[in-house]
C-alpha cells in the first residue's frame, strides 16, 4: 500500500479472518476500513460460514471464486443471503482457465442479467476476467484477456447501465486490461459508470512497485509482470478521469457501496 501510494484498504479475506483483522487494525490504526469474507461456495455450510463471518464483522461476501455456474444453486442461495443480511457480494467470473488445471469460475456471465433481475435487492460486485472481457460485444470466451479495440455495446457495459444493483471492481489484470486495451473507449466508459466502478488492487507484488512474484503465477497476465497492478491502474485512472471522478472511483463509491467508515 505504501509503495503504490494507497492510504486505506478494504480487504478481501477468508471467512475466518475476524481476529486477524482486529490485530491488523490495532497495528495500523486508521488504515484498514473493513473486510469481506470468502469461502468455498460448494460447501454445504457456505451460508452458515458467511453468516457467521458477518456476525463477526465482515461487511461483504467475497471474493467468491468456485467452480460453479453463476446462475447455479450454490451461488443463488448466497445472492439471497447477501440481500437478507444487507451486504454486497463480490464474484469472480472466469470462462477461460489460465493453466491446464485451473478450471473456470462462476460461468455464464453473458446471461447474468437473469440473476440481476431475480435478486433485485442484492448488491453485486462484478470482478475478474469474464466480467471485464465482456465490456466488448464481440467477446466469445476465446481468451482470458482479449486485446485491442472494444466493440461497443458489450454485456458488462449494458448491465452496469441498466441495473442499479450491479457494480464493477476495477481490480487485477482483468480490470486493467479492460481500461487500457482501447484508449478511445475508456474515458466515456468511466464517465458513464463513474458511480458504479470501484478501484481495487488484487496485486501480489511485495512492494507496490512490482517486486516479488507480481503476475508470475498467471502466464496470461505477463503484460503486467514486474509491475504493480494497483499502481498501473491508479496511474491510468488519474490520467483518464477528472479529479472529481477519480475520487469517486477510488474513494466515494467504495465508501457508499461497501458502507466503509473512515475519519
Ligand atoms: Zn479474483
């Protein structure tokens, strides 16, 4: 965080993180504003585990990254539970495995509109490869991180515009790729959805400057190897958005949607 120039963070953690979070908060007063709880959604106890985490202070579900369908029963029960508990739910959508054994996650984003309709009281945060690749209307699950010009009218762009209960997490190579692949697309996209997009890092570099493993475990993301994803995306946002929009994307929207409190 220091290396990338980030003052505060909300963490995507595992469901059992409550105690570690209080320790972290005590160690770095004022910097950590909350945490989301993730778990394996295929576990029969997933609902119980996440509800317990919220009781212990988690302010959202996520990231949820399991080998299921986005409209399958495992996630549906959690969409309903998130609405019941009044917390947002962040889902990792991925149709193309990065390695031969990785598999896919929350598949079927192209028809996710049905879920947005079926769970109108649920606050969804879209995240990862398929969410971001679908900003382009011509995405056909052909690769994890498509490059080049964006065909206007993609599913993600349309759903963000049409549904008040969908937001977008700008994190990771996927978010950075969507914002950087077609410079003519990005300014208007950010303007259109300036109240719906939320900065996130999802970078494993050790120093906020690209040191350590960075993107080394994901061959598809070699574009950002040796770089800090957070720093790259912040730089891009700062260059592309007005100062007022930049503040929304990196601060105001997260505070509103994740209900963060900071002094
Ligand atoms: Zn993810």
